[in-house]
């Protein structure tokens, strides 16, 4: 075990951090973080609609959701290019490149033929097209990046403002020209091509093994000090596509079927009870620990844990690079999705069908809010007991080592 932990600390974690800090990967991760406020805007409206259900006299705020979360693909296309240009040090293209991406996105997703209507266009610009927005943003970024490396007219006598115009117009024209050939001449339906390409991935993600991997991989990396935010570029399109399909299904009078959503993974606070790696049980055990140090930290960390913010526990207990506590963190990332899957697939708990993209609402209130099912309170309490049981044997071993350290310190003093 010591050799394994040394390898994780000295080889694996630094290599993983270095990999994810590369400009392109860093830009993708940063892009997904930048679009979160726009997703949250839509989430606020969906939460508001819960109150409106009981008070129909309240005004309809659906246009706010339609023109924030409903345009998330457009926002992603801009932000992807913006962040790529920033990470690649082409600061002169952060705005113009993003605008170019929006223009090309419209060219790529504009409905043609019998489906050429505003409703189809808005659907293409919503959550179902988020992968298209990412691809368009990366495509435009590659063109602008390659052009920027040419340093065209750098040492010429042409005025700087004119040089800047030329160096923006030319990569924009190149991007538009390639897009015109693909979308207008060859008549490639980018939206359908991307959906067909990623369909096997999204289909697998909506299975129990896929759900476990989506929860376990970020949890594993989190325990070796790599932020779970880095995985948003992979998981966010899956989550948003899943919840959008559920919303559309319920609106059409059909049942929601996609279990793997942000709402079921985070907002409901089962799998992430207390935060990523499900650390609320650990925090509660720390609060009643015989170790003065663990007890003090547990009580200090408890309020953030209730709001599913667990960086203090992960780095303060610590769980990160702690061989005793890393294992139960991984076990929780497996048990959690299995528990949720059994409940929802078995009809014991409703599948979320509203966008509530907030992971810091205290449970079990959040659990009931996102599922609209009072049974969520009971299932959350049961899972909290399971969570504590998972942590308990490992915590007692760790507590024993802390007590020995405190006893040694007392004797030394």
C-alpha cells in the first residue's frame, strides 16, 4: 500500500495535473465552468415554477429560461473559442473568435427543408446541441490559433489597427469558407452527425455501468488532489442532454427515463451527500470523535458539508492522499449510483424532470425538490445511515492513529 500511495502522490497525481493543465484541455474545462451561471439562471426559473405550481397567479418567467439555458449551445460555442484563445495566449482573438464561432454555429445548425422553422432552430441551440457548440468552438479556435502563429504583417508598415482588422478578417473568412463547403455545398447536417457520433457514448452513460464510471472516475481523481471540475467537459453534455430529454418527455405526456443527470447525481444529494465522495457521514463521525483534533475539525466543517461543500473535509481531515480514507470515498462513488439506480429504475423514486442545476441546496429538501417525491426524504435518511456505515470502520482505524499521535504529543509536552 505504501508503494501504491507513493506512486499516486509522486507520479500519478503530478502527471494528471500536468495533463489537464495543457491549454486545450484546460480550455475545455474552463469553458464548462464559465457556462454554469447561464445554466443556473434556467435552474432558478425551474425552482420558481415549483412555487408557481401552487400559486398560479405568479407571472410566467419561462422566457428567462428559454433565452438563457435554452441557448446554452450558442453560449458554449462562444465560450469554448474564448477560453481556447485565452489559454493559447491569443488574447486579441478572445472576443472576435467567439463571435466567429457563433456565426459558424448558426450556419451549421440552421434547419433546412421541411424542418426549417424557428422551433427547430431553438431546439438545436438548446442543451441537446451542446456537443455541437463545443466542436464548433474548437474548430474555430484551431483556425484562429494556426493563423495567429503566422504573425502575419507583424513587421510591416501598415498601421496597427488595420493589421488587427486583416488578422481578424482572414481567419474568419477561412473558417466561414470551410463551413460553407461542409454545410451548404456538401449539405452535411452537423447536428445529426454529432448526435449520431456521440449517441453510443450517451447511451452507455445512461446505463448502470456508465453511471458508476461517471461518479467513480471524478471521485478517484478528487482523492488524489485533481479537481472534479475537470470532468465537466465530459459529463455536462451527458447530464444536460439527459435532463432536456426528460423535460421534453414529461411535456409530451411521457415518463422521464434518463436517470443519469446532474439533478440525480448532485442536486438530489444522495451520491454526493456532503459533496463529491459523499463525505457527510465522515463529517458526522468526526463531530463525535474521541480525537480532539478530529472533533474540532468535524464541527468546523459541518456547516459547509450540509451545503454539500466538502473541500474542508477532503483536504482538512484529510481524505486526499489518505490511504485509510480514500478507499471508502471510492466505495461511496460506487454504492451511491447503484442505490439511486435501483430506486429510480424500480419506480421507488421519481426520475428528475426539471432543470435544477444547483448542488448546494441542503438535503433532504433538495432531494424532495428535484424529484417532486416525498419518498425522497425517507430514502435520503436511509442512505445517510448507509453512508455512515461505509465510513465507520475506516474512520475508526484513522481515529486510532490520531489518538496515538495526540497521546504521543501529550507525553512529549
